[in-house]
């Protein structure tokens, strides 16, 4: 076993950990690993990531379902709509130049990292401290599922970190249930996107199965520790890592004599956004809210 393959498999375990703990992040890590470490072409890497993430998510669902963290009806409806969008995205992705796909992928990484760092509003509760579970409007579920599926099939990313916020914000699901349910959706959409890509891409199944096996190990560990690690700290830390990865991919796709300029531009934009957020946005995650800054009132 070569050093490169060992590194690829070790990083694949991290992919599984991300899926098991956060309900997303699989393709965001898998595609760069397969392109820049394993040496696959962009289209092959995207197609392969859909298989790896699909199988890994399906395995991870079992642990979450046993713990009661899966809402099957919502997941299956969202996933069915996502499969249609993902298949179309896979068909389109097979006809688009690989460099364009990687640039789109990198931009998706940057957008995802911002959403992760910013965080999500807590689902509304009924006053008892337990979030209410509302049925999602069917039309909205179908529309959101199709759009998220299209993005997933096209660039091989954006599944979990678009599905989880949709389930948590629109459906009012607790974070743990949104994570478990999102894995059902991710598995369904990934296989549909893969079917679209297989019409124009051939894969190295030996490598893919090895990566999938390593990712499954990671997701089993992630499912066990899900809920034990502070979700906010983990999500934000992972968000900064994804931002760094997205910047790296964008830099690699730029002409050699412009890579320094692209890197500097991304860093400058990130710093400017952070400064504007901190100074002018009351709900900015980089600022402590008044509620956090003030001590809790003492009951009389």
C-alpha cells in the first residue's frame, strides 16, 4: 500500500466523521481529496464522491434511526424531489468542462463555510424547551429538494449543509433530527446524481470501494459521538477549515501567474466581510450578543 493511498484512506475517515456528526460535509472533503491527493480528474472525482457519500450516508442512517433521530416521511419526500434534480445535475455535469465544475465547487465551499460559521437560528419551541415538529409544506419540500438535488448532482457538493438548514429552519426540527433525516436525503440524491454521471464517466471502482470503506468507519464513529461534542464549536471550526479548502481549490484553478492575486483577493474579501459584520450587523456571529454579554437574571 503506497503512502498516497494511506493518506487518501486516512482522510476518508474524516469524511465519514463529518457525515456522522454534522450530517454533511462529505463531498466538500471527498472531491478535493480525490482530485489533489488521489489524482483523479474533476468529473471522476465528483462522480466518485457521490458514490462514497451515498453509501456512507446510508450506513450512517442506521445508527441515527436506532436512536430515533430520523423523520422518515419528511426525508423521503425531500429525497425524492432531490433525486430528480440530482439526476439532471449529473447529466449536465458530464457535459461541462472539469475546470468550470471545480470553480463552481470551490464557490460552493466558500458559501457553505460562511453558512456554517454564521450558524443557524434555533428552531422555535413551544415554551417547554422542546422544539416543535411541524410538517413541511409539500410544495416547498419539493421545490427545495429539487434545487438542492440539482446543485448536488452538478458539482457533487452542497447536500448536507443545504438540507440540514432547510429541515431545521423550515420544518422546525431539532438539530439532531435534522442531521439524521438529512442523511436519508443525501443518500437518495447521491445515487441519483451518480446515475447521471455514469452515462459519461468511468470510475476506478477498486479505489472508490477502499475510500468508501474508510469513510464508513468514520461515519460509524461519528454517529456514536454525535451529540457529545459541542455542535456549535465543531461546526464553526469545520466551517473555517472548509473556507480554507475552498480558497485552496480556487487558487489551484487560477492561472499560475495569478494564484497569489486570487489568494490575496479571497483573504481580503473574508477580512472585509468579517469587519463589516462585526461593526454593522447586530446578529453577526463574530459579536457577542447582549444576551450572551449580560449575566442571566436571578430569580427572586
